[in-house]
C-alpha cells in the first residue's frame, strides 16, 4: 500500500507549551513521526511543525488531525502539505 507524508502546523495555546506538544507527538499511534521543528510565529508564540508518514487510506489524514487536536496545550492544527511517497 502507498504511503503519504503529511506536514502539520500545530499552534500551542500558550507560550512555552512547545516542549509538551513535541513530547506528545511521539505518542501518536495513527502515523510515524518523521520530523519536528519549532518556528517563531508571533508575540512569543512558536508553531510546532510536524511531519508524519502514514498509510494512504480513506480518512487516515483526518484521523491523524483529530488525534493532534486532542493533545493538551494545542489550540489549532492546520494541514500544510500532503504528498505521496
């Protein structure tokens, strides 16, 4: 079965929450975490950019997005890019 790489921008709900979010990303069961970085966003907030590899199947990306939204200290999750690998 083919795989996709999905890149998400994850916004914390408060400054300094990036470390907790990064730690929680490694516990996501829906996909394999490939890369995580933190980028400055605005007014002391940083966005967490996470790349995941997951099976190409219907609803997989939506399920992953919902899992990310359930992480403590996350205020918003946006899918930035998806590509077949």
